[in-house]
C-alpha cells in the first residue's frame, strides 16, 4: 500500500510540473498573448486543416490528413507561447541563425521542427510563409490517395 502512495505522489508532482507548460484554451486567449493576431484564422483557413486541443500536452494542434504541421504551446520555461512548425532541416537552421525568436522545435525532432516565439519580432509575411511551407511539406508526405482527396475537395470548393 505504501508503494502505491509513492507512485500516486510522483504522478501528482509530475502533473503539477506539466501544467505550467500547458495552454488552457478556456483560460488563455492566444491572440491576446501574441504579436500575430492573424495566426489561428490563417491556420484554420488552409484547405483540409483540422485542429484539436491535446489536453495531455496542453497543445493546440493543426493537422492536414491527420498529420500535424503546426502546434501552439508553451516554451520550455512555461512562460511564453510558441508556434512549432515543420521545415526542411537547412531552412530551419538558416532561420534559427537569422532570428533569435526562432529556436529548435520544443519537444520535437530539432532537425525538422522549429518553434517561433509568439511575442517575438519575426515579420508577419515570413510567419505566413513558414506556415505554408510546413503545411505543404506535411501534405506532400501524405499518401497519394489522401493527397488526391484533398486536391479533389479543393476543386469542388472552387
């Protein structure tokens, strides 16, 4: 019985540490804490995009064909909101050297994913370009069938 109490205590302590990294959608207005007011609307407007809130992680995820291409969460300190995007490794490395507000992807493969501080100074046009690059990179990795379905739904909507 004592052993299970220790496990319970460890779970409670760990969950308290995790909470500081979580974005609570009901408590946190992302647009109020970001320089990029267009962000959510722009992400949602892309063809075939769905989003959800991953409660265990505290992440708002944006997906195409069931694969994540963007996520909004907290940084390692739990104090600043970040947008995490998938980019070609050389693009990510170049951008991290150019902008202090672009860092290796938080909680992700750091060669392919990059995080951008949402209270930072990355130009809006570049932010939109990076979102589009991430979207098309992930979309290009989907099965041919899924890509075809997305293209067909685009044609139907136009």
